[in-house]
């Protein structure tokens, strides 16, 4: 309602609209004052004309308001100030007219200044909205181009792989291309500049089947997801996604040669008030004897360790019964004005594909 009134007041008005508003306002104010002439004490000749001046100035502009004020002053002087039905000027009449002129002038000036301020505010708001739309469009285009460039680089790595005969080099190029594909997917999901968090539930449900398909393990790996709605920021998204990708790939690589089928569970959960944890658990053969993740020379695990440090955590791997568990605990980045609620409930989504 307030927005409609503001827009109506700021809209351009035609001459016919202004003339009609002045006419209707004057007729209503004069008619009401005439009906009240026997019920009001002396000293209120302009009572009903003040609102007419205010409304006319607000909705029809300063010139229409000034005309309304002049018509109301003349009508009051002639009809409602003694001696009636004349423009005779006495000391009291002059004082009453001066008071009326002062009041309506003040009203008109204040309303005009307010309307001017509203008009400038509206212009600034429209300019800000235009800039915001431009920023969003440019950001979306930038993210789109970055994602496309990453895909191009990945394709070049795949082309280069065809010219390489060394199996270790081929595996390294495949791994690099896979990581670029993960980063490209994240870039596409982060195209909205106003969104500060990423929906990891949908992301994991998309990327894990792709990892399984790339490993040629479709039908042999059953992925499960337990994903809480955590405040994962854009800065945390890429490291967290790459850690999950490396841990999933590592579990598939080291278990499928020994098992016909494994269940892979990926969890992203809150721990305490300020921390989160990413876990990749399998029901396979477990870790090799004497395995130490901090001494592992695998490129994938080295990458995962570095990204875990970037998140402010550390990569842990240990045996479970059955299988093995890879885990990273990290601090959640929350806005300063949002204190965590220890009693809040975080919905847990458990899915099996």
C-alpha cells in the first residue's frame, strides 16, 4: 500500500489530472466547511482546506497545491470570515490570512521537499537495481567462461594422454582431467553471486556416480549419502569437493581388485557448534598394514592433505570393521551476526542410488 502511494505521488501527472484533483479537492473541502459553518466556533475558517492543500500537493504537485491553497484562502476569506460575503480586510482578518498563508506555505514546501527526496531515492534504487543486474550477468558470464575453459583444458589433457605410452603418465593425466572436471562442475554451481553457500547434497549425488562410471565400476559400487545442511561457503566448496573426490577414487581403486561389490558412504555432518566433518567410509578390505596417511606418496592423497590444511583441518584415515574411513574435520565459516544455536536441528538426508 505504501509503495502504491509513493509511486502514485512520484508519477508524472497530466494537466487534466492536476486540474481535476484541484477541483475535486476544493469542492469537497468547501462543501464540508459549509456544512460545518453552524457547528464550529469562531476562529476555524480554514479547517477543511488544510487537508485539501496537503493532499493536492502530495498527489498533484507543488503548483496544484499552491492553487488549492489560493482558492481555499479566498473562499474562506469571502464566506467564512466576518463580515461574510465580502473581501473586507480588517486587522483580525489580515492576521488570520497571514497565519493561513504561513501554514499552507510550510506544508507545501515540506511536502515538495519530501517528494523530491523520494524521487531521488527512487532514482538511486533503480540505478542500484540496474547495476546489480549487470553485476549478476557479468559474474554469470565469467563463471560460465571459467567453467568452459576448464573443460577445454581437461579435453586437451585427454588428447595428450593418447600420445603418452607410459601407464603412470596416463594415470596422472587422467587424474588431472578428473580434478578439472570437478572444479568445472563447482564453478557452474557457484554462478549466482548472491548465493554464499553451496548445496553439497545435490553436488555429491551428481559427482560420485560420475567417479564410479569413470572407474568402470558401475554396478559394483553402491554409494550412500548422509548430508546435513551445513553453511559451506564458496571458499570452502572447491577444497571440500576435491577432498571427497580423491577419497572416493582412492576407496574404489584399492577395494575393487579384492571385492566384487562395496558400499561407499559419504557423510557431511556438523560436529559441535562450529565444526563440520567430511567422511568417506567403505566396507572393503581396509588399509594396508602400517599405513600412515601423512607419509603416503600417492598424488591423490597428497592433494587431499593439502586441501584439508587449506580448510583448517587434517586428513585422517583409519581401519574400521569392516573397511576403512577417510575423515576431515574443519571449522565452519559463519557470519559474525549469526551465532550457532546448540539446540537447532539439522535435517539429515540419507539416500542410496
